[in-house]
C-alpha cells in the first residue's frame, strides 16, 4: 500500500504540474495563449482565462486530501479539458501535434486509477 501511495503522489504531482503550468498563460492571457487559442484554434478570447482558472482549481482539488466528491469532479473536468484540447488541435492542424496531449492524459488516467486503489469503496460511503 505504501508503494502505491508513493507512485500515486509522483504521478499526481506530474499531472498537476503539467495542468498548472498550462493554466498560468491562460490565466494571465499572454499573447502566446491568445494567439494559440484564438488564431490557431478559433476560440473567443474571453474563454481563455476561464479555462485557465478552471484548470488551476482542478489542480488544487486533486492535490488537497479529502473532499472525494470534488476530487472526482476535478479529475473529470481536467480529462474533459485534455480530450477537448486533443480534438481541437487534431481538427485545426491535422497531423501529429495532438500526440503531445497523450502523455498528460496517461498521467490523469494513472493518477485516477491509483487514487481509486488508495481509497476503495463507493463514493457515497465515504
């Protein structure tokens, strides 16, 4: 069990770091973030800080112990963000640019699976 917890925290910190570092330019609405989201992907500029704040809150939720229901929703939201990003990049720029998003998606899956191993049982029983 101790080995599982150590692996869980390593994978979760890697996943959280990726998501947090990708949220900072969005929150600050940097020119690179605006150029990528607005020009390359075609999203409106007002959505950029919203997505950044949502990702940062999701990272906080998965790192804080306890609050299992919020943690479940945070994992879901972060995975939706990654899947949406993969799809958007795939549709906007055909090729293999979307494959970079596969690694954090694997971290998300591993983190969630290990989280469920550490805290077994149905969500409502906790």
